[in-house]
C-alpha cells in the first residue's frame, strides 16, 4: 500500500465526454492510479454474450463474475481488465458489448456486487481517479473531489466517430448519435445508481475544449482542494 495519504477523485458523466482519456491523463499528472468502472460493467456484458447468461439476470451475472474472478492487472498502465485467466481489455470495446452493456448495467444485483468490488479496490488503491456514472453519488460519496463531465450529444457523437475511425473501425455519425442518446436515456432513468451530477460535484462542460484543456482545468480544480503534499508536483511550465 502507498505510504502517501489517500486521495479519491471521482469523475462521472455520460458516454463520449472523453472521461477515460481525461481520467488517465489527470491521474498521471496528479500521481494517482485510475479505475475505469465502465470496464467492469463491460466485462459483465461479455459474460452475458460469450457465456450465454441473460443480460437482465443480474444475480446470475454477479455469480459468474464471482466464480471466475473479475480483477484489474494493476501492474499495467492503465490497468488491464481480467476475468479469470482471460484478458478482456480489447474485447470489452467491441460493438456487440456496447449494445448489451446498458441492459446489464441496469441490473440491481450486479450493480450491488460491482459497487462493493469498487469500494474494495478503493481500499487497496486509496490514491485513485475513479470514473463512471455513480462514483461520486453512490460508491465514494466522501471523495475529496467529485467531478462531473458533460458535453452536448452532437459533440460527443463527433468525438466517438473520430475515435472509431482512428482505430480503423467504420462509423456512421447519425447511428452513433442515436446510440449515445439511447444510452444516456437508459443510464439516467434506471432506478439504481442512475447517472446524476453528484452533490457537491464540480461540473465541467467539455464541449468546446480539447483533451489537454479539460485535463488542465480539472487539475486546477483538484489542486485547489487537495493539500499539495498529497499529489505529485505540477509539471514544470513549458517554455513558450
Ligand atoms: O463508460 P463506459 O461507456 O465504459 O460504460 C459502459 C456502460 O456501463 C454504460 O452503459 C454505463 C455503465 N456504467 C454504469 O452504469 N456505472 C458505472 N459506474 C460505469 C459505467
């Protein structure tokens, strides 16, 4: 366990706000580890698809995950998502997973299991930027800093299309936009751990900002509320 005192920074927000890249870059700058909780829901979706478990049977999904062992490999940066002996890091980004994961993430029994798993991770890795939908509202409500990232759906769709194309995947803007709107609706309307801006969270609209600008703004917010000795020192100012 780290000798430095704990710092938990939560980062919530809808799909396509660039949260994963932002969380990773922010954690690097602050000297913290990063927890991608969406990866855990995605792994559960892979179990549903690849092992034939019903996507709406949260108890069965939670049981399968407990049997097989869902874990991050913390020696990789960012950590890789493992289920039993299988490395799911790439598989969880496939299109079929995107379709199923919102249904999976609505299941209360699965959410309860993953929320508990995330708190256990938080105890073992107490210096953490943790990103998802419910990190500041449900999982770590006492976190030192709670952030909420948002962006217009059209901007988020455009970013997702660019990201997919840069990975050599075909992407249709209208279809991506519709999928984002559908996923928002499902995430916001579920009864358990819905997507909300947590109480006391700082809300940042990333629509007109580059990744670097977002990370810079969030770094400023965190440094303003956490004692300097708990964080990695700021990067030396770049010469003009
Ligand atoms: O952030 P993402 O796209 O990897 O998330 C995948 C899905 O999991 C998405 O439907 C939202 C859901 N999710 C959730 O319900 N709670 C979390 N803490 C993280 C993700």
